[in-house]
């Protein structure tokens, strides 16, 4: 039987989770076991841009039968602040569901407020025995002013670079785009469904990060974006047990973009 590399990496990642303490009622609890065996992985993001615009994104991925793929046809995907009315998310590219404050005036960023992401999934081909469940996760929006700077800016193509951000205790969503808008580096890659550890593993906190020689590969001008976010993931009780162990939510604010030109 042929097994893809992504499936083997997925199996290794899930096996590693077995060794983690189960916050959902403790290690070996019913909730933790449900999380470990669920094939439905969901990633939710809530971000406020420097101009006050707010965006929410839900990405749904199935790992059922070790066939890792984006999930289309999710029913009733919503984001909700506190007791406000739920706001619907619209299907964008495969597996991605989005809304922003330009289209939904009710979508606001309120520090300290609890935001709920929710969706339904009835297809057993992608949800397995979780088909028919409601999938829910909540996260509190942090009240932080976010900034970042280059402590070592790249001068020529292939240079190393270093960035520093505040607050240092937040996780850095950092993305670098070239002059055509193509992403040359990101700490949280949602362009593919594969789980090989890098989606969560590349997220960093601590306030500083070195960017390798592949980040600025050619001469030209690059746009660097950074958002500092709170994170809910793994076996946190803020995630329903119907969600798989690779699910999680991120929420926070973004600093103004920075432009850097390399020779």
C-alpha cells in the first residue's frame, strides 16, 4: 500500500499529540480522545489592521482516512462577538471562509471580547463519525498596541535579517511578499492543507525572529507584514472536542506594513 509523505507526517504529528496532557478533562478523558480521533481540523483567524479594518477567516481541513484536503461545503460558518448576532462567512478559495468589516459592519474588534467561530459539517467522507456535529471554538481578543522593526535589515538578495516585535509574549504572524505580491515567507501558511508540523511549528513568540537567506531571494522591494496574536490550540477547552487536535484560533492586531528594498 502506498502512503503519501504528507499522510506519514500527519500520522507522526498526531502520534506526538498522544504524549501531551489533555486539558479537556485530563489525559485519557473522553473529550481528549474525541479530539485525537477527529478528522476535522479548523483554523480561525480574527485580525484588526492598522486602519481599523477587521477580517475573519475560517479554514477547514479534513484528515479523514489520512487524505489531507481542504473542505468545501461547510454549512453555516459564522463568527460572533459575545452575545451579538452571528456574522456569516462566505466561501472564498477551497476550504477558506471569510468576512471583513467592509462587507459586514457588525464585525468589530473589541479588546477583551470573546469571539466564537462555529460551523456544521454533515459529510461523513470528510468528517467521519463527527458528521452532524457542531464545531465550535472561542478566543478572547487581546488589548495590545503592536509594533515591529528590523534590528538587522537585509541589504542584498540572500541576506539574513532580524525583526523585533512588541508585545513579545504574543505569537508573530509574519508574512513577506515580493513586488508582485507573491509570498516568499510566512510563519503561518494557509495556502495548502498539509499538516507537517510547520503550520503551528513556525509560529514564534519571544519578540524576535531571524529571517533566513531564502526570504529575500532576489533584488527588489518587499512588503513585510506582522500581526501579534493570542493563540488557542491543542487540547484547550476553548475548542470543542469535535475539532481535531491540529485545530486552533488566532486573534490580535497588526502593525503597519514595512517596505524593504534589497540590491
